[in-house]
C-alpha cells in the first residue's frame, strides 16, 4: 500500500493506493493550531487499517516537512 502526501500551503492531501487503485483519500490542514501529537494521531487514524509499505511526499512548504 502506498501513502501519498501532497503538502500544500493550506492543506495536506493524503491518498492510499493499492497498486493503481485509490483506496482512500483525506485532507488535513497544513498549519493547524493543534499540537503535533494530534496531527500524528490523525495521520495514524488515516492509515490504521492499511498495511503501508511505501510513502511519497510532495511539498511546497519546507517548514512543514523538515525532518
């Protein structure tokens, strides 16, 4: 299962793919006033039932994706 993340200025678009088939999609706010733990919980909930084996991230917001 592939988790694709597109980090934009206002939203993070998420998608789960099983080969070429879109399984699930969702959105999170890029600059949400909530804490990082809540954002991590939301992401975990999004992928909970999926065996994610690959991930790709596209971003135009370096501050949101710095490791």
